C-alpha cells in the first residue's frame, strides 16, 4: 500500500517540477517473472524513475546501511521495499537477501553495479545475484538532471529520458570467474553505451561532484 501511494505522490511531484519523461525500449522489459534492473548510478533519484517507468511492477532496492540510522528514514525505506547493505563489508547477506526476494516474492530488483554515483567501475554483485536467482539482468540508463537544483527548477522542466535494453540471461551452469564476470560486465557496459547513444548521440555523463 505504501509503495503504491508513494509512487503516485512522487510521480506527481516530479511531474510538477520536471514535466514528463521519455522512455525508449520499454518493450524490452520482461512481461512475466522477476528481473533485475541494472544501470549506471548518476543521480539520487534515477532508481525512482526506473521504478516509475516499469510500473505496475514493484521493486526492492539496496540501500547503504547508514541511511537506516535515522528512524523516520528507516521507516520510509523499509516500507518502500529497501534493504540494508554494508558497502564496506557486504558479506553473504548482500547476495542472499536479494536472491531470496527475487525467488520468493513478486518483487523485482533495482541495483547499480558500480555501487556509487561517483564510480562507473562495475562490480560483480549483480552478476552473482542474477546467476544464483536465475533472473535476467535488464540494462537501463538515465539521462536528466543530476542535482536537486536542476531537478526542481520550474523554469527548466523536462529533459529526463530512460533507455531500456534487452535482458541478459546468465546460464546457471556457467562457472563464474574473473573472465566470465568481466565478459558479462562488458555486455552491460556496451549496453549502457548503446542506450545512451540511442537517447542522445551527444550525451556525456559528467559527475557533478567528481573529485
């Protein structure tokens, strides 16, 4: 209930301040079963746009454990299907929790293989989760405002675009090692580049807080 109500509230607020968003490739989303949306993490709200784009499918999210320290924020995150992950010491729960969600509930998953908005280097967690759960990876990219000032600027509405690529299935019999994981990561990276070009041939992501 909270997820559904929250979706309508957030969609309305984003529409008021930032107008409609454009989606290319939505037909690539699986129509049955759960799946894992993966994309480069570019803004605090890109996962919100991913979830809105894939409605009525519901999603679970990974969130760093520090966000759960605030009781009010923790309540919101838990009711929005988020679960805590220790990014410094992820442990087995970082794999087991999302796998159980994908296999035992009707929730799909949104995650960012890089783990951070300030890194574009992919990590292997999404590949392990996809293989263990038997669910496909769906590459998705966000192009749009990167800062709060840009997002909530009523004089510059619009400009958000989402690109959805074809699902990537991982054979459960495949042995994961450095080579096979790197090959799948390259598939994802190539898919992200292709989607970005489809949305805007001139697009270049620049981290607004790059050090």
